[in-house]
C-alpha cells in the first residue's frame, strides 16, 4: 500500500444576495346593499377590506391606495372616490380610511401613505370603507370601482 505524499487545497467561495422585495394581496370591500332613502338616509354604510404584504426584513416604505377608476367631482364632495354603474350613468361617493374611526382618508400620494416596517412575515392592514349617508340622487343598479394598491419600498 502506498500513501500519497502530497495534497493540494483550494477554497470554494459561496455567496448570495437578498434584494428588497414585497408581495401584496387584497381582500375586497363588499358594502352590500346601500339604501339611500331608508336605512342610509342618515346613516353611513361601512365595510372593511384588507391589504396583506410580505416584504423582505429590513425594508420600510409606505402603502398607498389609488383614487379609483371613477374619481371626480360629485355634489359637495369636490374630489371624491366614486363607484359607478356599468355604463357610468350614475355614481355614489365612498372613501377608504386607514383608521377605524374613518377620520384619515387613505392617500394616493407617496408622501402621505401608510408606513410599514417589514418583518419578513405577512402583515395585514385593515382598510375601512364608508359610503356616506343620504346619496338620494343615485339610481338603482350595481356600483363598482377598482383601487390600485401600491407598496413602495
């Protein structure tokens, strides 16, 4: 038996990088039936949805919600998020808020979005929706809108 007299070695380098990234998913706000001449003549209709984000640990940023497809002037609400019938013949004003008291409209502007600090696990932000009472000029029909949710990191 012979044993080798010499050996050579070399280092094997191993590397990886982790880039900042996020995923976002939403849960719809389903208001149900708005009754402007009875139940909702003087009472707002409210409902909640959610934004679920999972972002790389260490990332921070803001979540913003767009103005919607039918944003515009309506009655006393100069610039309003609005839902529309399928043929855009009638609108109802609504808004989305970051707080349960519905005092802070969820902004579409980067500077005033809702801040987050990522944990690497899914985080849920509740979106509080409100259709104001007394929109008696709205016609019968189904109303809808689409809001773009953006997670800036």
